[in-house]
């Protein structure tokens, strides 16, 4: 399902878009998604039953199923070179800057690398996730965190910059959950087994 741009509420069997949501640049929405007010998505692939809160700015993202994204989250913040280039200004390393002519005729630096987020990830409000980051299945990102590097599956991270606080489950449970790939199951299977989701030991039996 592809969209260009929206400025109004759209409610269908598969999507809910609140006021002033903008979706453009080849975004793919797999269904049953919710987007809060003033959220902007560009060049994204969004899995089923994944929702975004209000005032989110999302760019260059691939995210899995059943993810929960809080308000005011920023994903895909462009970077600038700080080591070998004399200047951090993009006029010296990008051939086209918002349709402005620059000093070079080709790209010398990639300011925005793709971000990959797995399934069943919870991202709290006011989180910033930088470009090129990969976040594993089942991870939790604490409120107000700035994520600069990859996050392992079923890790809980937080802080500025974000660091691992703990694992959600023990190693045995984590391995079994990853092997189950429950997020890829048919919706009918989910409905039939929903009560098991309230007790991980029952679920993994």
C-alpha cells in the first residue's frame, strides 16, 4: 500500500491517520497502523500493527510488526562528517542540497544511512535514533534516550547516549522467543493464542 501525502484524518479498516499526518517518498504501510497528529514519514516500510504517537519525525526506516512508538520520537537524523573533512557543511560533500547548488558534483559522504528496527519494539517518548542504527526484536528504548549504536534483541536501554540497562528475559527465554517468530504468525493464530501472551512461561510451552 503506497501513499504520497495526507493533510487530514483518514480512517479505514487498516489505517488511522490523525490531523496533519504526512506520508511521502515511497512509504509502504503493511496495515493496521496508527499515526498520531503531526507525524511525518519519509521513505519508510512499516510492519503490521505498528503505531506511532504524535509529533514523530521518521525518515529512512524499516520497522517490523507490533512495534509501539511514543510521542515526539525522531528517527533518522542526518549526520555530518567530523573527522577527515575540513568542514562539516554539506555544501562540501553533497552534490544537491534541497535543490540548492553546492560546490561538488558528486556525493562524498552518506549523511543518512538506513535504520532497521525489528519486531515488538517499544520506543518511549522523546527518543532520538540516529542514522545507521539497528535495533533488535523485543527491545525497549527508555524515554528521552538518544540512540547512537545498535541495540541487541530484548535489551532495555536508556540514557544520553543510550546504554544497556538490562535484558528483558533470561537467555533461554530470549532464544525461544526469537526462534518462535510469533510476530510473523497468521492473525488467526494470534487470536487463538492471545491469552498465552499474558504469561511468558505459558507462551513458551
